[in-house]
C-alpha cells in the first residue's frame, strides 16, 4: 500500500495521544517511582512507557502496511482465538494483584491477555458474520455459535475479575452484530440477558454494591474514606484544575492522594494539570478518532473490512468513554485504562496495533478497484448481497 493512502490524521492522532500519554505517565508516576526505588529514580514508569509507545507506533505503521484481508481466514481466526483463550486461562496460575488475576508476569514485565481479546474477538466476529452473511438472522446457525465464543472469552475476563473489560467486549459484539444486520428480537433478547447478568454481577459482589452506593454520593463523609475515595479524590483533582490547569507536573492530588494516578485515573491528572481545556482536547481527540475509524469502516471495499473496522473502533472509543465516565463520576468506579494514555504496555501496544489495522482498512478503501485482489471482488460481491 502506498504511503499517500495512509490516513495521516488518524495515524498522527493515535501517535500524538500515545506520546502525550507517555509524558502524563511521567508526571503522574514520578513520586511513586521514587518511593518504590527508595529515591533512586523517578523515571522508572516513564522509561517503560516510552519504550512501549515507540514499539507501538512501529507496530501501528507496520500493521497499516499489511493488507487486513489476510486476517480473513479460518487458520488466522482459530489460532488467534486459541492463543487468547490459553492466555486468559494462564492468568489464573499467577498471584493476584490488588485482588485480581489479570496479568501474566515474567521478570519486570507483564502481559494482560484481556487486551489481546479486543483485537482477536472483532476479527472472529467479522470473519464469522461474513462467512454466514446469508444466515445472520438465524438463531442456531449464527447467534448461538457467536454467543458461545463471546461468552467464553468474556466469562474468563469477568472471573479475573474485570467487569470493565467485560463490558467493552460485550459492546464490541453488540456493535458488530447489529452492523451485520441482526434481527431486533435477537438484539433485544441478548440485551435482556446482558442487563440481567450485569445486575447479578453487582448484586452478588459486595464490593461492587459498595461502589454503586458510593457512586450516588462519593464525597459523602462515609463514602469519601471508603468505597468513594478514588472518585472523590478524582473530582478534587479535576476541580482544582479549573479552566487552564495548574501546569504540567504541578498537580498535587497525584502525590499519594489519588489512587493509581498513572493508570486508571490518569485523566484526573490531565484535568488538574491542563484544566478544562486539556480534558476537552482529549475528548475531542477521541471524537475525531471515532470519526476517522468509522469513516474507514464504512468506506472499506468489503464486508469483512466494514465489520472489523466497526469492532475495533468501538472497542477503543467505548473503553475511553468508560474510563472518562468513571473519573468524572458518571459511572460507578471500575478499573479500566484510558486508551493510549494510561500506563501499561499491553494496552498501548494492542490499541496502536488496532489503529494500524484501521489504517490498513482505510488505505484499502482508497484503492483503485483494478488494484484489488481478483478473488476479493468475488467475495465482496457475495458478501454485500447479504449486507443489510
């Protein structure tokens, strides 16, 4: 694919967010790193995040140059799912961190398999729905097999426990299935099961019920020192930033008041140091990314590209929406990183790789029809006959 077909707006936006995130990780983690290393270095987290960001940008560029249609094959889909499921099972063999078993640790590095699922699952859904384009509305032939795979993946993530990522996975499934032309009765049925499952997950987990209660008034004296502590400190940080903020690295709440300032609550640090202007700029950046990603999906030359693009951009933007909503107390607290910006190698690498695939889809949409693979034209004609 030629360089002039790369969506440079999407590329530079994703790279810019990741670079900005690296700087914010330094600001949010410098004092934490010094405390953990007995004052030896304040750059521990920064160096790691910088390395992941550079590697992620390289991966994004390479992925943008690879034809995404190579993913539309049974061996690729099967291998991707098997690796994802194996890794999700492997996390239970490692010690829990903060009460959750979400990571595979080796040396000073760690891998979070649930991040990988945000790519492998959209690939599976797009491949399966293209393969069954003429039976999308059938319960046994299409919906139940998809629910089996999605249920297995999301179920393993849920029991880690990680409700936030489980919700993102379910959002990806809903978006791709709806875009493929699902029957409304099936959508309503799956939605009813989903709502019931979320309600049960809240009711039978005491700590989630406490978070839900604290969500209603996080800064109430009883909640501020308990279940509402994280969100209350987050609101203090954002509120103290005002319109223009305190300035880079000048925030106070990250100094051992705000929990996880370099990961789950890094948006609070942005709000304190860059104010309303900075937070609105981040929201606007994700809005533009949503526009470019959706545009790439809708302009894709085949049904597989359209569904895959919708799944990938849904995962990124829904995760960003969840994180920001928790930080500003629109949703109850749950641990989920802000894409591109929060500390974490798995998140940065996978998110930038997903943008790389979106860039490949966008580039394919700019191809001259005569340049496309001959076989893809036949598949595209058949697939579009079933697109609703």
